[in-house]
């Protein structure tokens, strides 16, 4: 969406986001060794980690603890 509003995008915008992409899948039950898991489990893991991040922001804890 930044391209639509600003007219350009930064090529490094998603850099170092691998942990945020892999963590929900692992929390949902996907194995790192074989990749066995379900889409429902990964969605559940994303829900849990997203809720945790929102809770940390709402309580007022420094966001560095989540990253």
C-alpha cells in the first residue's frame, strides 16, 4: 500500500522479517525439520502471536520485548 499513497516503495522494507513469518507457522505446529503441518494450525499460530503483540502494545510495555 505505500506505493499507492506515496508513489514509490523501499526495496528493503521487509528485510529481517523472517522471524515474524516463521514464528506463527512453528507456533501452529509446523515442523522445522520436515515442514509437516496444517494451514489451520499456522493460522492459529498467527492469531496467537498477533494477539500477543497487540496485548503488549495495549498494556504499554516497550515493543522491544516482542521483537
